[in-house]
C-alpha cells in the first residue's frame, strides 16, 4: 500500500544551470538602504518558480572585467587569480521576453556585493548564474508566517505579492528604522508588522525573535518562512516548533548571514 502524498509538502524543481553576463540598465533606491538594480541581457530560458529561489552573483575584484567563464564538469572555470566572490540573491522581478531582471541589494557593510551595488551605474556589468532549482510551497495552508530581516525582504516581498486572493499572511519584519519600511501590493489578507533596531548593529539584537514570541498567532495549519541572520532564524524556528506547535516539515529557516562571519549561509 502506497503512502498518501501530502498535498502541503513543498515541491522541488531543478533547472538547467546557465551563466549570463548582464548590463545594468537602471539603479533605484527604494529605501535609503535598499537598492534595486535592473540588469539587461539574454534571459532566454530563465525560470524561478519559488519565492526563496536564489541566483549566484559573481563579483570580480576591482580591475577585473566581468566576463563569462568556460563551464566544465565542476562548474565555472576561472583563470588563476581571477576567481570572483559569489553571493546569493533573490530574483525580485524579471521578464524573459524583454530581457531583464531586477535584484534588490541591502546596502550594509563593506562586503563585495554591497560594494558592487554601491558603485553600480548604467553600463556596469554583472555575471549571474541559476537558479539551480526552485522550492514551490503550495497554497494549501490555513495561513502563512513570514519572518525576516532586510536581507530577506526581496524573498518575503515576492512571496507576499504572489499570494492568491484571500490567503491569510502574517509578516514580521526587522529593519533599521521606519525609513526602511517597504509596502507590498497583494491580494492576500496581509497583516504586516515591522520592528526596528533604531541604529543598533544588525545581528546584535533580539527584536525580531522577541516580536515573534509576543505575537498572537491564529489557529490552523501554517507554513513558516524565516530568513535572515542565522542565530535569529534558529531561535524563531525553535520557538515555533517547541512553543507554538508548528510542524517542522512546514518550516523553512534560511540563515542568509551570520553576525561577524563573512559569506555564511545555512538552510534548515
């Protein structure tokens, strides 16, 4: 006898991996610390089916012109001394037919991605790759919980905007201050809550985890997406499973970064 298939189980879809050399078309600051960059180029075959998908951005050292490397059995093959830094970003908006994609960059710190985004102007080049796959979360839950700091806003904003009419969504988001608040167009029944660090260094406060702990949450079967600083994501996930009765199978906790550690990323 076959086991019944869980209609709420997330589905994974693989995509053909492809590298693209794109050119910056426009640079728009949607808040003082969040920059949206539209890139143009060959987008044929691009697919991103899940809100938490990510592409790789290839960030070359100063003085090294971005170019498409040859791809071998182990992936991209760069000449000695030219291998770029790589960071993950959420595809925010795109149009395959018109040949463009928009990425949102949080302008914090002096890492390679923030440095590139700070200096990007029309005509700047960027190599991207992927997504390698998508995780599709069915619209089959009684309600949805979205929790994240500003690094998760592209994925969470995308999820909010793609929700169908009547879907019940609670989003609890951390940003530095009220000037960083983003609003989202959605057909969903959205309760949007922001908490602020008010100048404290990102990753050094518990304001987001505390807000989730204090939140009144509805009954029913929920799916939770938590993303941002690793320690926060773990704390919120543990709270939801141990104190709120969430099914661990219906929680995605993505540690996008870890305070004090460069290029940390953990998924649970």
